[in-house]
C-alpha cells in the first residue's frame, strides 16, 4: 500500500545527503511518496488540524534545545500552544517514528519523554519526580539484535552490525514494548557526559561512571528499538541512526521501512486506540 511520509530534521547535525538518500530509496522500493521539512518550520505540520496529511511522520530532530559547542545547552519551550498542538495530533492517531537523537527533543517537556519512551539529557533535568544527571554517549561497533522476532517491525530483520552512537540515558521501561537490543558494553564509565562535552567544547574527562545504572531511569539499558502508544497514536523508536554507514546498511533501511509501515498500519492504529495514553502537558 502506498504511504505518505513526512521526514523532519533540524536542531542537531546529520549527514543530510546520505540520510535523505536512504529515505528516498526506502520509499521508492516500497512505492511511497515523501517530503522533508526542517525545524523550526516543520513544527507547523505537527498539529491536530493536519492529522492524516501524512501516514507516518519520521522525527530525526531536536526541537526545544539550543546546542553550541563551548556553551551550556539551553532549554527552549515548548510553549503551551505548541505542546497542545502536538498532543492534539497524537490524540488524533498520527503514527510517529522516533529516530536516534530525537529522544533528546523537548527537554523542557517531561511528557514528551513519555511519548518517545526515553530521554537523552544534554543537561541535568527532572523526570518522573527525580533529578537526573546529564546523559552520555559513545561511538562503538556493535550488533543490533532482534529480541522479539514476532514483532511486526522485526519481520525480515536479522541481527546486523553497525558502528554507531550509543546512549547512556533514562529509559521508561514500563512504557515500552522492546524488540531490539545490542551487545555493547553499557558501563557508564565508557560514556562521555554530554553536558561536559558541549559546555566545554570537548570532553574534560567527565563520564557516566557511578550513576547507579539500572537499565531504566538511571541509564545503562541495552535496548535499541521499541514501540509504545501516546495519545491514540502508535509510536516506534529506533536508537541507531548516527551517520552514513548506518544509513547505507540494508538491514537498517529495511528496519526503518518496517517501522514507518507499521505506524501507518490499521493494526497499529487499532491497537493504539484500544490502549490510549494521556500525554502530560508542560
């Protein structure tokens, strides 16, 4: 079935030519049409009034955050109207795919973490009543592993190797249905602290060591892909997707295509409507 896909970027660097080439080839292979919009203007598409204009929206962006090397990351918004527009969109059943650094979006809105199932913190923040440190990252080769071969997005997917960015960050494990993990060492001592790197223009040696990692709110999870519902919408989150080598990986492309197809499907829509989740506003 033909799909209409909106791809949203902005707020963080991305190898845009390689990324959009992957999107174009995924959509051509599947007989879909697509368009690309960048933040902040892309936010105009994310309203309840435009629900249904796209079968799926792919978010590979970080709205709500100002990042500049050598300066502390700054939280910006969302204002009440913007957040309500997004909630209206998801209450109307709009399928979303959250890709890689998009779990860092809207750090000033705790409810957005409930939508994505995780939150990468570029600066210390609060989530579910806890004050949490900034998150960490590292580049590494690892294997993405299928943990639930029966999940619709996992159909036709086998374990595959990537060299990509890993996150040490809060995961909301009670909100998600995982189907992928990784075989990397998730010890916090291996992860550079994002606030330290951005604020100082480079690492001064601060890591995520000794932060009580638990695979949940306190980091250390090896999960790489999951689904959830937000409002009445199906949501899929994929954590790999940092650069050209991943974008060119045939198994990654199949996985991303499957995710876009699933959030567009009647099956996913019916499940989300039967399992709604009220998204807290800021």
